[in-house]
């Protein structure tokens, strides 16, 4: 079975439409139109079920999955550096500010070579689709051609993507070999890339979009940040940047701007409903309020935070305050391409924040109370939470959403997930999937009903 446009799928669906609730709907029907959007989800107990089932059988449009298969919404990776793919799994030994200069800028500088970009980006996008990422929010590099190649590849392979030309024009923080040659050229590069993507002949259904992308405040001059704020507003584009990631980064901004990242971004005109802030580990209560008021979203990247952030993001606090949050891999700060891994790391790091980690400290003082999250939060963040940060109609199987989905098989030879009807209730099945599923369990990925 390949594409499911115009089909009716019968089987077990798992989705979360709100934080705190994940449902397993057995023997449900999902009707998909010829554009790949969901017409309706009908549960077996609902009135129209039998007639819809009969109709799909007689019109030969029924697609039934097996009893050990489950369909879940595709994942959104809210924060990933495409050029860092060759660095995955290495260079995790030094702090952020050293890592950038020692490993990351030299690697990203190589994308002046178009062939290198094409080879890496093809492999990356294919791997992400196999890993369940149907939407990715990418940082590219400073190079026009390499960024265009990434957009072309996403369009050719059918991945939904938001891509940013990375802006870094500050001579004090960026080496000469990898820096926008001037503030003006950084702005022109951003506009040119925007025009390339908006006018791309293959981008008719707008699967690929653009984000204005100041790398982070330290990499950028005040002038470029101000102008990018205007550019983003004028073109109603997404904005993505790193925010209060580590002690060094957070303090650098306080020293230079006299305020936090969040407050400074606000003043540059870069904080709004289309902003994706990566990390935000060191945000204050006041910053949280500001982020909530402006409606910006947060890309929580727990695996990367273990290595580069010096602390754990107060995820539960942010969720309970009503902030919009999803997950990111932050490749290659985080050494895994899988949003399943991000979700599991979010669970473990929130538990570490709650319990504390230093055994020499008294148990009562070791951690921060009420910080844990559970598998249902992780599932929500990976699917609906991420889609909501981007304001796109994906992430659940509700009417009118795009059918971006994964077929999970629990019985594949090399990655079996043991489910026992006698002892596992519906929530147990979901928890096992969140905790145990790997890339091998994902046997098909659809974007807008097309198999990719
Ligand atoms: N801050 C600025 N650039 C980067 C990057 O590439 N990765 C991470 N994790 N933080 C950054
Ligand atoms: Fe990052």
C-alpha cells in the first residue's frame, strides 16, 4: 500500500488532541480526501460507522491495517541544524561556545561546496522521514545555494519543512571564514532565499516555508537583528533562533544588551506567534510571561541540553503556564535524529529535574518539586504540540487536518514491542510505544496522504 489519498483506513489510531489525553481508537475509520486531508474520523461506536465501512468496501477504497499495527500522527522536529548531520554522535566533549568555534563553524563552512550539501542533505531528509519526522524546522547555513538545495530536496522527497538561511554577521563572535560578509548581504541573502522558496515551481501546496533565522544574539549585530525583525513582520514569516540556552549564552546577552534573550528579541521585533525559540532553559518567570503574551513557541531539545545547556528546561512549568511547546532533536547538539528519542529524553530529564541528581545533597533539597512529565505529555509534544507551535493543521487525526502519519508495526523482527492483551490496557500500549519504538517499527510514513 502506498498513497492513501481518497482511501478509507480501518484500524487502530493513536492521537492526542489536547495535553493530558492520548487516545487509542480501535477499529476506527479515517476517511481521507483526494488532497490528503482528513474528511472524518469515525469510531466504531458512532452512528455512521457501518454505512461508511460498507461504502468503502463497495467502492474498493478500504485499506485495513493488521491488528499489531497502529497509526500515529507524524512527528514535528522543531529544531534541527541540517549541516550538522555529519557531526551526529561526535564532538560532545566541550561547552557550547567552544563547540561552535572548534567543530561546528568549520563543518558548516564546508557547505560552500554544492555537491557536499546535496550528498548530506539527501541522506538527512531520507533518514528523518524513515525516523517519523514529517515536518522539520531546519537551520541551513549562510550559503544561498546549499539552502536552496535543502529546499529542493524537501520538496522532491515530500517532507514538510521550514528552512532558514542562517544569519551571522558579528565579527566579534563569528570567524572570518564563516560569516556573512556584511549586514547588508545577510539581509539580502534572507530575502533572496524567501523569494526562492515562495516562488518555487514545485512548492504549489506550500509544504516548504521559510524562517528568518538569526543564529542567536551573540552571532548577530544589533543592526541585523533590528532589520530581520522588520523583514519578518513585513513578510509574515516564521522566526527561529536560540534563546537562553546555556549559562555562557544567557549571560553574554545580559552583558551586551542589559536584558534577557527574550526581552531583547521582543525589542528587536522578533518575538511573536510565528517565533520558534530553541531551548529557553534559563528563562525567568517574567520571560515566560512575555513568551506567553506574545504567543511564541518553544522547541525543547532535551538530549542536546544534556551536553550543552548546563541545566534542564522547566518543561512542566512552561506547559502548566500555557506556553506552546514541542520537541526538537537539535542535531548535532543532540545525538539522535529520532523524535521518539527526544520524547524519551524529555521524560528522563524532567524526572532528573524533579528528583535532583547529586546524591550528596539531602533528598528533600535535591530536586525541583512537580517537574516530571509522563508518556502522554511526550506523545503530545511530539505530535500536536509541535504542530501547534507552527500553527499548521497536522499532528492529530481531527477533521480537516493533513493526513501526516506513521504506520507503526509492533511485530517487526528486530524491534518487537511485546503487547499482551491480557495485561496491557490501552494506555499501556501507548506507553510501551513511546518508551520502546525505534525507527524499525516505523514501516511507512505519509505526508498529506502520500507515502514518502
Ligand atoms: N547556538 C548557536 N548556534 C548553535 C548551534 O548550532 N547549536 C546549538 N545547540 N546552540 C547554538
Ligand atoms: Fe540548535
